[in-house]
């Protein structure tokens, strides 16, 4: 038994050693990618099921590693957070996303709001709000065209770190705030407050198989009714099938994002997607007439 224990222990250390090694390599390459600003941004549209209008478009970081290929955010963001690199990566992403949205805005493309994900470490940087306002100004994007997606734990963590005050400042300029992955965190209902939050984003785990999973149907219906009662917008993330869209529509969860609508796309492709759906003025008149 002792021998086995020893064996298990050295196996564990080997695993741990390899993981630390992997992390060090990733961290090293991440610093280079930050310096070269080589992180890319993909965009995934959000639409209204009843009107078909584009409600927004979410910016999602992509890292194409020279030798490893595409590394998903789920793999490198935790390392970036631990290494203190997430704030720098976030700024590359936010600047690129706002630059693209500024161009779309000037071109008259309709995209609703640009939604960017912001983590607690990014928000804790003293000059995060200044950085955000400077970037909006430089790229010519009105604050009303931007939304920040934050997870529930960030809202909780707020008073001592000054995040709450910063978020209020940002929101008072017209930027929207939303709770991402809603239903999976620890937000108390006191944070689901229309004076603090503009939209709830229902986590994918409740949206998946909503058509056949009765519990998910009930959860999404309850969250939708809560939001409607409070006057907060609602969106479902990760809708993959037509059946899921049909269920969401019947529940009255109007806005959706997911593979069933569009995959996250590189900037140019996202721009084409928007351009194809941007109503040209004569067309708009006809559509409005038909709808009435
Ligand atoms: P999230 O903000 O909840 O983003 C939604 C994730 O679901 C994205 O994964 C998206 O590609 C994926 N997704 C969208 N539609 C579907 C669908 O129909 N089915 C399935 N299975 N997945 C779908 P992604 O791009 O891998 O990002 C993962 C997470 O990494 C994000 O979750 C967000 O928490 C974080 N993240 C991504 N980009 C950034 C960023 O620029 N800054 C920060 N701070 N976090 C980011
Ligand atoms: Mg998000
Ligand atoms: Mg989410
Ligand atoms: Mg999620």
C-alpha cells in the first residue's frame, strides 16, 4: 500500500510539473502575443426572434497560436488571470472590438450594441473607465452603442474594490451593463436591479435542450418573467437548434445568440453578415408596411 501511495504521489507530481510547465510556456507566448497585439476578435450576432432585428453583437477573444493553432479562451483565460495578464489581453480585445464597431457605426451598419466581456481583474484596474472612454472617443463609437458583459461574482466583489462605483460611472455615460451566464453565479436578487443592470444573459446550460427539458423550460420562463417584471432586457445564449428557438419564442424570451443564428465570425465576415441584413432604406419602408 505504501509503495502504491508513493507511486500515486510521484504520478501526481509529474502531472503537476507538466501542468506548471504548460502554464509557463503559455504565459511566455501570451506576453509576446500581447506585445504584438496578435489576439484576434470574433463577433457573434444577437437577434430578436420576433422582429429579426439585430439586438447586438458579442466580441469574443481568439488566440491563434503559431504552433498550437487556435487555443480556446476557456484554456488560456484562466492562465492569463493567474499570471496577471488578463487586463492587458482585455485591452487589446476591447480596443479592436470598439475599432470595428466604430467603423460599422460610421458605415451605417445596424448592429444594436457591441457587447464585450469584462472580467473582475480588468475592472479592478484603476484606469479602466478612463481607458474605456478614451477608446470610445478615439474610435468614434457612442457609449450608447456599447454593453459590458460581466459575471455575477464581479458584482458581488464590488464595494471594497471600487468596482461598483466604476460601473455606475461607466453606466451613467450610457454604456449598458449585463449579467453574463445568469443563473450560474451567486448574485442575490438585490443585484437584479434595473437601476444597475440593463440585461440578463441566461446561461447556455438552461437554454440547451430547453424544448425537451422541462426543468430548463421552467427556469428560463421564471428568469424571463422576473426580468420582464423588473423592466430588464433578457437574452438567451447558446441556442443551437430550431427547436430551442421555438421554445424560447413561446416563452417570450425574445433575444437570442447561438450557433442556430450565427457562429462567432472574424471581423470581415461579421461585417458582411451585418451588411447583408442591414435594411436599405427603400426596403425598410416595404418591410414596415407589411408588418403593420
Ligand atoms: P461567454 O461570454 O458566456 O461567451 C459565450 C460562449 O459560448 C463563447 O465561447 C461562444 O463561442 C460560445 N457559444 C456561442 N453560441 C454557442 C452555441 O450555440 N453553442 C455552444 N456550445 N457554444 C456557443 P468562447 O468564445 O469560447 O468564450 C468562452 C468564454 O470566455 C466566454 O463565455 C467569456 O466568459 C470568456 N471570454 C471570451 N472572450 C473574452 C474577452 O474578450 N474578455 C474576457 N474577459 N472574457 C472573454
Ligand atoms: Mg459573454
Ligand atoms: Mg455567457
Ligand atoms: Mg456561458
